[in-house]
């Protein structure tokens, strides 16, 4: 039976993710970019519309390499309704320890480390050199930009975005550090206190950005 893996994100992150998929799949699997606004090919991979992708014969999988969590969720729902399965992308050098649970749709880029006793929700992105330490809980559609340092006993709720080089201080078993839903942690921020839902924090130590 034919198998096709599609990647959303041809204009950006998807072009970084495609080689990771190619490195772990064989020549009998077709790889394409899925995009309704582009045509032709990118890096020797065809770019096709969603409807064309959905109409292909055989089993179809999707990797959604788009940082915007709300858009990622909408595309995931669209694909699910179209009978397209989530595809988990894991770079060959990812390290994952004991009792690590990850829901479908994740993208784990090169040199990502998940240490132990970690629970991660749907469509998680961890860009290069990021890590998640022990006893962390991460919700759905959470994004880690490159080099995020998530230390132990941290809870991150759905749709949160953690910027490049951010450091999340280790919490306590009875009082984990808490990052609220849809919060944004800015590039290089050092988070030492809980971040409210929807807040944007920047700096060292991180503080809420005034609107």
C-alpha cells in the first residue's frame, strides 16, 4: 500500500523538518510539502494542495511544522477530518529517557533531550538543542524554539510558546513552576516565577511585558 508523508510549513520550519523525515524513512515512502498558496517544488520535494494530498491513494500522514499554535491546531483538525494521520518526527540523535510519554504529532529536532518522567501533549515542537528535564508536564500545541532549557518540575499549559534560549527555573515537587495557557516566554528570558495564562514575559529575571 502506498504511503505518503506530507509536511506543512514549506515557507519556513518545514524545510528544516523534511530532512529529518527523509533520514528515517525509506525510498518506498513519498514525501511532499502541503501548501495551498505555493506550487512547484522546494528542495526537490513537490508542493501540493491539501485537497490533492487528501485525494492521494494509500495511507497519508502529516507533520505540521508551523509555530503558530492556533493555526497548528486548526490544521491538525482539518487533517483528522480528512482521514490523515499525525506523523511523529524524531531526529536520529534525540535522547529520551525512562517514563517519557508523548502524544501524537510531535517534532523533536536534533540534539533534543527528554530526561525522565515527562508527559507531553499533542503536536509538541522542540527545536534544536532544547531539553525537558524530569517530572515536567507539557500540554497540547506547545512550542519550544531552539535551545530552550526546561528544568525539572515545570508545568506548561496548552499553546504556550517558549522563545529561543529561554531558561525555566526548576520547580519543587509540591510546587512546580507553572507556565499558563497561551503564555509567551521571550527569547533569552530567565523564568523564576509562575507565568499567568496569556502573559508575555521577557528579561532576566523574566517580568510581564506591559501592553
